[in-house]
């Protein structure tokens, strides 16, 4: 095994999720395929990378809908690395991304926790 290719993120609506990840976070759309049954295979990932992508999967029932925004039990579950913390933080704030704290400068790097449009918590992190 060489790497984790995709991580599924259960979302409320394909287009609103796609808009948030591509517009507010600046991710690129890798694939958007209609599966013919009302579902789509949508993969996004940070622009210019070849690593792990997010599979945006629309909730199909009440159980899945209940997990939207709480997929990691309120913990930070996603870690977005950057080489330009200040620039990316400013761009994301201007795009309306909700940060839960002011940037911190820790031994391990610069970090700030933000929420995606559903409330899932992320770290924006520039490692030291």
C-alpha cells in the first residue's frame, strides 16, 4: 500500500459543498461524475497537489444526515498544511471561512482552527 487516496466527507448538498471547497478553500475539482442514480462522484483536493483527496458524498438517509458536520465528534479531524500561513489565512477569512480562534504560533508551527460549512473542524497549519 502506498497512500490513502480518498477520505469521504458526508455533505448535505453536492453543489454547496463543492462551492465551499473550491471557492472558499481554493481546492481544485479533480472529478465530478454523474453516477446515473442521482448521486455523483465528486473529488476535490488542495490545488496543485497529487495527494489525498476528499470524496464529497451526499447523505442518503437520516443516519448519514445526522453525521454531517460531526464526523469526528467535534474534534479537529482534518489538517490542511500550507507554506503560506498568513496569506492563506487572510484569503480564507476574506472568503468567509469561520475561524474559531486567532492564529497561534506553537513549537510545531503556525495554526488556527476553522470550520467548514457544516461545522467539521480543521487545522490550517504551517509546520515549523
